[in-house]
């Protein structure tokens, strides 16, 4: 008999599609899910990165299967979801993590940059969720969108990324509301400053390190592995009464 007072974080046998799984937060979540017993399709453009992710999960009770794909293509997204569901025998969990950034003022941001950033950070998430909906609704499912604290606040010279992440939080709330009575929970995680490959060389920059120490109450970058716990919670039965919410994991940045 299940003890109602013991939260159920078990992902044994659960079937997940995790995008952006070749590095950073996506890689950490894919490997973390596999170590919780889930079978994961890790999707990204980098085949080498995906191979590394699968290698990191080699001794896990679950598994990570690489799937190389360009998520800016609607046709490729449809095929990715269909292939993932076929390979796994269904789909219980979708983690929309793939993303891209820019560093330029609005005057210096080309339309092509705006389109690229929104296609990957927002449009692909909406299309993946739409394509996965028949599988997620078949017995209940979980959608986890990796947003950002820049979906809640703003900073200079990042307008396309900020627009995309604000939009992703809006999509999380809207679809979470739509599916609230369909047995599917849709939530987001909003990371703060994360030491990932998207921020090359910044972690070693002393000026940036000083900025982080002053900006972040906890005084440091977060690491990708620190998002595995929140993701496992949102993917598990422990979060069954939580939907259309944003779980902020930022070292205290947004409370200032």
C-alpha cells in the first residue's frame, strides 16, 4: 500500500522527450531522469553532445537514446515527437529546454536574430507540446518548460530572448489552464544565472564573477545538475496538484 505521506518521485518506466539534451540543463535533466528510472529520448542538434549524454546515463536503471534534430523546423518537430513515441511506446513527459540567446540592443538586432531566437525558445516549445498532446493525454502526462527569470523580469540588450521567455511562461499558464481537467500538468522552471555552454568564458571572467557575487544573494552561479531535482519533482506524481505554475530556481535574484 502506498503511504500518502511519502511523496512519489519515482520515474521508473516513464517515457520522456527532453530537448536541448546535448549540454547544460537539458543534458543534466535527461541523465537525471534516466537515473530515476525513466526512458528518455534526448533531442538536440549536436550528435556528439547527445552521445556524451547517453554515455553519462549508461549505468542508469533507465536510458537515454540520442535523437539529432533541428527544432526550428516544424516538420522535424512532428517527426521527432512521432519517432519518440514510437521508440518508447508512448510519451509521458515532455521537457522543452532547447534554447538560444543573443547579446545586442534592439537597434543592432537583425530580424533574422529575432526570428531565430523566438523559433527555438518559444515556437518550438508550442509545436512540441501540440504534437505531443495525444500521447500526454493518454493516461496523464507532464510538460516542463525551461523558461528563465528573464521571463519574469528584464535586462538590457536581450529583447528577443526576453520576449521568448515571457511568451513561454504565458504558454505554460495558458496550456496548463486548458489541460487542467485532462490529467496533464504543465509547469515551468525559471533558472537564474547558470554556468552553461551558452555563456562561454563568462564563469572564468573576474568582472562577471564579481557581478554575480553582488547580484545573486547566494553569491554564485548555479550548476545544471541543480535543476534535476526540480525537474524530477515536476515530472513525478509528487506534483500532480500543481499546474500552470513557474518554479523559480535563481539563488534569490528575483526577490530583491
